[in-house]
C-alpha cells in the first residue's frame, strides 16, 4: 500500500513538472513570436544609411544660384486639401498620421529635433531639443522605457496620451531657388514644425510651436506612409513624401526671411493689405522664371492677337443695365457698346437743333396792328390819335 501511494506521488510530481515545462515552452515560443514580429516591423521601418543618403538633397552651391528666397508657410489642417496630414487620428493597420510619426521618431532618438526660434532657426547640435524637457513643457504624459539611461533616455507614450487632435497646424520652411545651370526655379521644403492649438490662460485659442524637424531626415519615413488625397478615390496612391514634393498642400505665407525678423502681420496690420501682400509674394515666386526671358517675335505677335481678341470679346459682351426704381423691377437690356454710343451721339446732335427752333420762336414777336388810316398812306393821323389818348 505504501509503495502504491509513493508511486502516485511520483506520477503526480512528474505530471506537474511536465506541465510546467510545457507552459514555459509555450511562453518562450510566444515571446519569440513577439520578438520576431517586432524585429520584422522594425526592419520594415528601419532606415539604413544608404536609404537616408538617397533622400538627402545636397545644398546647391552659391555659385550655381542666381536668386533665392526663404519663406514660412502655415498649413491649416482644418482645410480639406490638408486633411491627409491629420487623418487617421488613431493608428489603423499600421498607418499613422504625420504628428504621431514625427513624435515617435523624436522620442526614440531616430531623428533629431531643434528648437523653435521664431524666424532665426539654426539646425546645429547646439540647438537640439531635450526630449524630456519638451514633453514636460507641453504636458505630454510618458513613462521611462526599458534600458533608459541619462545619456540614452527612452520614453514610452501611450496612444491615448498623444495630443494628435490638438495639432491643427504645421509651419514649414520653403526655399525657392533659381539655378543658373538648369535655368529653372525649384522649391524644396527645408523643415516642418507641428503646432499645438490650446486655450490660453487669458481666454481664446493660442498656438504653441513644438520643434523643428529637418525634412530630409524625415523623408525616408514619409515615403513609407501612403495616404489617399481625395474622397472620390480611397486607394492610397501617394506617399507623404510625394504630398510635400508635389505641393499638394495648401497654406498661406505668414513670414518671409528679412533683416528685422518681422512677420507679415506686423508689416501689414490691415487684413486686406495682408491678403494682397501674400498673393503678391506667391505670384512673384511662381512667375519669377517666366519674367526672365524676352519673348520671340512669334510669341510677341501671338500675345498681341490674344489681347486683341480679348478686347473684342469684352466689347461684345458689355451690357447696359436699366433699373426701374419706381416699379421696383430691374430690367437689363443687352446692347453693343458701339450702337449705344451712336444713339447717344445722335441725341446730342438733335438737341442743338431743337434749341435753335425754340430760340427762333422766342425771337418772333407779334407786329403792331396798323389802323385803316395808316394803310391809306397817312401815318401821321395814327400818331396824332395816340397823342390825343395821352
């Protein structure tokens, strides 16, 4: 009996040991699958030095440039043309919006970020931001990641703590350069800055620029994020890199690089003047290369013909509006301008004739009545009659 009990105890111990071994094997296998999946994801998003060098744009030499202008543009994500930078708000099937991508790369130390200096940006190591200070400054909750040290800090931010709904604007720096070698105007994006929109302490909305990221450092990651541009076609055909390089975004110029470091609002306080200045700068940038060349004789004659045809079409389409105020009904009479002018000239020519007829009528006075005696040849008798009456 004792031997039977001891055998049962041994069998139970063996079963417990086997189950623990099986559980440990399952946990090891699951851990291995997670590590494998994570390494595959990192490999898919990992950017090698060769890939990074492929997307880097070398600064053109000053000897090759004939003209250059640096402008600051604001992108409003509430506009339909810029919705591709805002959606999706949450991570869906590995797809994330621009701000989530930028923040993840910055806190992981994969790309550097620089201080926002309001028009005097310097992208050097001296002006790199401290990630911990940046997160504390803007109130973004985080935890220390595994293996985090003072020299190499690592942070973990939950998806719900990313303030993606508050980033409603971006500032971008554009450089417009005319290359004398290719005789062409080129535009390239230099840097991007996300802007938080929050309520200020004094009421109203306030904007807080977070940090600058160089566009060349961000391009390899943008090339892996595909978005659809239009609601009519839900197939993502363009990457975020294409979105910026092809100028699919819409934004207003809020500043140009100048010696006094003034924004356009400071230069043009009136909203109408500000809008005209923005449109003028934009038009000059886009038409700069077109105004450098003298047209040929054929181009000049073709332009003259177009202008003459436009004038003729404008003359034919001119209208004369007649409003009947008493009846409260407005009627529009369409007439050719030459015909209308001829009618007016005819009326003006007739007016002096009528005036002459009126003056002739006024000049014709009634002749005095002649008595019978005067008719018979004795005018003195008539005069003596008037004297007697007196």
